[in-house]
C-alpha cells in the first residue's frame, strides 16, 4: 500500500544487486574449483548448487533491468485508501493524540 511519503529520489537496487550477484558468482565458482581440486566433493557440490542459484538470480535481475522503469505515481497522487473492511492497525503511542485510549 502506498503511504504517500516515498522519497522523491528513490533508486532501484537492481544495479547493486547485479554487482553483488556477480561477486557471489565469482566466489561460488572459485569455491567449486578449489574444493574439487582439494578432493572435497560435498563442498564442491554445495558451491556448484550455489552457483546455479546465483545464475538464476542474475537472469532475473537482467530481465528486470531490461524491462526498464515502471510507472510510479508522483507527489500529486494521494495515498491509496485501504479497501472497505480492511483491518486498521493502531497508531503507535507517540503518534496518538493526548488522552486517546485504543481498545
């Protein structure tokens, strides 16, 4: 749910996530090779599985990057109202008016 207080200069974390995934893929591949050469097949298999997970994540990241920016409502769009019957959360104590008692 949009609250209306999103930052104006929000950036997508996809590029940072891409480079972190590349870093993770590098270490996972190096771990696979090192453990295979050291005669540790269990650890080599674990690093190989991790490499497959990272490659899948990289594919998803690249797909989202290629899709480009999506529509985000501007400051002139008011926050969305919750649907009827939606349970409301009580306000934190420091935001309640003085003397207000919540059931």
